[in-house]
């Protein structure tokens, strides 16, 4: 399998997992808020974010 084929397969797998988890178009989540607060503290940053990106939107 070529590098391009592998990347395309990984991208398809990622998109399928994102769809299966039903995380897009959901209300704000305390779980994600906790993750971003923890990341900010660990890396000593003023802000952090979780971005869920599908094929056509972020």
C-alpha cells in the first residue's frame, strides 16, 4: 500500500469513527470543557480547544 493510499484509508477511518460517535452538532459538553482546561494547565497556556473536523466542516 502506498503512502497516499494509507493516508486516504486513515482519513476514511477517522471520518467513519467521527460519524459513528455522533459528536458533531451536539450541545457544549462538560467533558470537552474539562479536557481543554486540563490541556491549558498541563501546557501552561491561556486557552486550548477541541476541534472535530469532518469532510466539509469544522
